[in-house]
């Protein structure tokens, strides 16, 4: 069973060697040189003569490592501002060096929790590994100088394998990052709950989730993979796969990511999937004044029953900025690729693709201004469904197809469309639609709408 709690500075990995006799201080540094180069692929900064030891002249390959040794707070030297590189190190001195290196110093953010999956062949190793992960994170101090903070961030690193949390939820403290060994290589799983706030992983202020797969599945009322509580700001998901599924509960709801009010988050190079329940959400930022950013995100939502709904992004009072992303939404009585409602915010979609194959809209905006640039939108309902008093939308260089209408423009909204391909008809219900330099695929329209 290979699991342990280690608080290390990044980058610093030390191999403990048992030595029968004292070795020169410089030779001990060579041992760390070889180890660090192999395990952490770390190269120390350029050596500066006399910093922090006056007898280090930066004339040997050892000197940069000796400088970093002192700067990290592992040693204060031999006295008088010197390191004394040729002086032998005794076993008691070596113990201080190693303990400082293993347990970290004030010069060494972030603290690191290392968790390794239980060995194959152990009974219920996935469950044991999940339990170990929960206990490791629970051991992170919540108060005092060691608690996570802006000046003292923590990193939880997971080795390859599946970490099964069962019905539990992993709650990360503020300023804590959770990093796996890679998508589909490190997986955290959990089952659903009766409340949406019971996510597989619950994030907090300045939290980060990366290089990992997080899933939530089961037959309960709610399956939420990643949950952001109210006031959680500057949360980041990077290079992550997030999945929520509920194949057996015909009245349940799934959320790939659920964000409470007053949150802010960014998704970069992530894939989110929600499927199988009555209503499925790839991303839900309900009743939130968040400023969310999605860049290079793929959202797949499907499997709602005939009376349910599927939504790729659901933002209530939100102002999302979305670029280079793809939304594929199908199944259910209503389907929305992007659904932004209320708050008088500003919705920005660029160089992205949105597909829905039923009633609803590729892009739905109520009470929020919109900018659409370089997007491909296709729906069997409305390509764009938009309305709001004294608000506007700018659409350019887009390809928009709507089986019902390419646009449904509600009362009070002013829409300007240029240099776009518009397939379908215009439904203008009290607003204003201005078209300049567009085409239908068979005809060029200099100043009219199809």
C-alpha cells in the first residue's frame, strides 16, 4: 500500500540515503542534484556569486544547487554567512537537512499533498484510495500559518488510478489546487445525492482542478460532478474531463458544473458531459452574477426524456465570455446550446460551434446584450432567440441556421448582422433587425434580411 501525506515545496524531492560516514557538504548537494534532476526535472536558477553564501563563487556546477539549498531555507550554512562546501556533514546535521526538505519551510510554497492509488490486487482498492484522498484533504489545516492562503497555497497531487468517493464529496479548501496525472489517467468518482450541492468535488476561492477526470453517476435526484459554493471566486478548471450521468432516475437532474451566486470561474481545454436524467446541464451558473470564461471547451448534453430539457450552458444573471468552444445538445422537449437570462449583463461568443437538434435555440438570450463573432450556430428551432428592452446584439462573420427561424427577435432588442450566412427566415417580434452584407447560400443580401 503506497500512500502517505508529504508536504513538499515544488520543486523539491529528496531521496533519503543512509550513510556510514560523514560526507562533504558539497558531495551531499550532488546527491540532491541527481535526484532532483531525475524526479522533478528541476533546474535551479542562475547562480549569483555570494548569494546567500559569501564563499559560493558560481564557478562549479554545484554552486547553483547550493544557493537554492540556502534560499529554500533548508540550511543557514556553517556560520558567518558561509556555506563551507568542503566541510563534512555529520549524520545529525543530515537529519536536519532532510527533515527541512521533506516538511517544507516558509520559503517553499506551495505545500503539497501526494496521494497514490492503492496497489492493484488490494481489496476494493478504488474505494480505499478514495477514502485515503478524503482523509488527506481533511488533514489540511484550516487555521494558523499553515492553512491555505494567497501566500501559502496548497497542491494536492494524485497518482494514476481511480479514487472512488462512494457517496462522499471531496471539499477543497481555499487556495488549493487538485492535480491529476492526466485526463482518463487519474479519475475521481462519486454517486449522486438528493441535492445538487453534493458534488464529487466542491471547489473554493482560487481553487484549481487540472489534468483529471471527475464524474458523478447514480440514480438519485441530482448528480453534480463539480460544485462551486456561493462567493467562490477565481476558480479554474484546466485540461479536465467532467461527467455527470443519471440513467435510472426519470425525474433527476445532472450538472457537469454547478456554480452558485457570486462566483467566477474559468474553463480551459475541458470536456463536460451531462446525460441521462430528466434535465441535463453541462454548465449551470444559476442566479449568479459571475463572470465566467470558457476557452477551448467541449460540452455534450443528451439523454433527456421526451418531456425534459437539455442545456449546454445555463447562465442566470451571468456574463459569460466563450471562445473556441463546441456545444452539442440533443434530446428532450427543449434544447438550448447557450441559455443566458436576466441581469443586464453581456454575453460574448466567439469562434465557437453550437448545435441543437430540437425545439429551443442554439443561442437564447433574455435581458443580456450579446456579441457573436465567427460562430457556427445550427438548430431545428431558432438559431438565435433574443429579446430585452433597450439591449442590443452585434453579429458578424457567423453561419446561422434555424429550422424555425434563423432569428427570433423579441421586443426592445436591436440586432445588427453583417458578413454572415443566414439560413432560415427572420421573425421580428417588436424589435429591430438590421442586416448588411449577408448571404443565404444562394443569394447575396446587401442590406436586407432573409
